[in-house]
């Protein structure tokens, strides 16, 4: 599997531009990728969600669980 030249933040920013109504062709040209790449990334995000969002939820849930346990023991 090839490594992406773009960071996750750049990918998310490009997808937000498309979501806001910018033309996919224009966003792809700015990022230096093909239109098909943007469309594939949109599909991946829809299917799997963004990794950072899920990780953030897991971390937040873990912190909340620890707080509940600590309060239960007191």
C-alpha cells in the first residue's frame, strides 16, 4: 500500500471544501490529485468515518469510564 503525500488534516480540509459546495475538480487541482481520488476519499470517510474522530470518541469514553469508577469507589 502506498503512503499518502498528504496529511490527514489536508485530506479533511479538502473534503470539507467539497462538502461546502466547491467543485471537486477545483479542489483536486489545488491539492494536486485527481478528481477520482477526492471521490474515493469521500466514500472511505462515509464508510469508515474519520480515524481521528473515532479515536477521540474512544479516548473520551475511556476517561468517562474511569471517572465513573473513581466516583463509585468514593
